[in-house]
């Protein structure tokens, strides 16, 4: 009930006013049955924009930090994400990927829509990064189509670190469903999972027009942080103790 209250009464109208979204290919979303919607991830606003314009309910796998924040703000945020039907996923440790896959498959087995960001994290610079193979595992195990989605303009509307979005028009494009039934029973083949994931990312790239980076976003972020730290050490070297 709260999900639809947010969608049609509270957040939906507000988001449409703020972002004036131009929507293409919405007819590619099936009216019923399980499917994965796989999109790029440029902004915190993406979590709410896509559900606001899709007629069916869609469940996203959200990072566990949204559900464990301290204080009143943390409790309100957790209550909001729970009420909106989002599922917390711990992204740390060796079992993190498997936990996300189990939760995602649970949604698909109920015949529902599952929203996935194959990059695994928000892009910090607006580019599209290499996808993780979890989306391929779920698509093959559940034997469901994957609908590619591109968010365009949300990075500029709400860049990383900016809490209040700009009033700016954005576009949301959905591509034709990708059918991977030819790979049925091959969800344990690493080469197949990589091929399926790359096909999904290529479809998103075709819709978004972003620059593509054949590296994981988290790896690039870590590399850039290390370079920044090294530059800071060179600029402000530690003075020897006398």
C-alpha cells in the first residue's frame, strides 16, 4: 500500500515535476511475468525515477547501508526503503554476491520485476563501467528476459555528493527484451556468464551513448583514490620527528 502511495501520490508527481522525464520504449516492459530490468546507474535519483514511470511494481536490490544508518534519519531512511519494497543486500564479504543472487531469484520466482544495476555501484564520473555477472546468473537460472534501460541526464541532475537534485529534464530509455534461452543450463559456465553480461552492457551502452570503460567501477574508484592519496603525500610529506 505504501509503495503505491509513494508512487502515485507523494514521490511520483514530485519527481515528474522536478525531472520532466522523457520516456522511450516503455512498451518493452512486459505487462505480467518475471523479468529483469538492467540499467546504468548515475544518480541516487535513479532508485526512484524508474519505479515512478513503470506501471508495474519493481523491486531493487539496495545496498544494506540504506537500512542501517544511525539515529532518526537512519531509521526513517530504512523505513522508507522497506516500505518501498526494496531489499537490503550486504555488499561486503565473500558471500555478498551470492546473497544478492538469492534475493533476486526470490523476486523473480514470484513472477515480479527485478531492477538491477550490473555495474554494482553508481558511476562517479558519468561513464559506463564493466558489468558484474550476477545479472547473467539470475537471468539464466530464472530463465527470464532482460530489458536494458538507460538513464540519461540524471548524473547532471544530481551529481555524486549532491543531496538536493537540480530541476532538470532527463530521459529514460528501455530497449527490446534480451532473450538468453539459448544458454539454458549454462549458468555455471564463466565464459557464458561474461558473454551474457557484456551483451547486456552493450545494449545499455547503445541506449545511453555513454563512454564505456572495460573495468569495474569499484576498481577505478579505488585506483583514483590511491592516486589522490599518493599525490597528497608528495605535496605534504611527513616531517621527520626531531
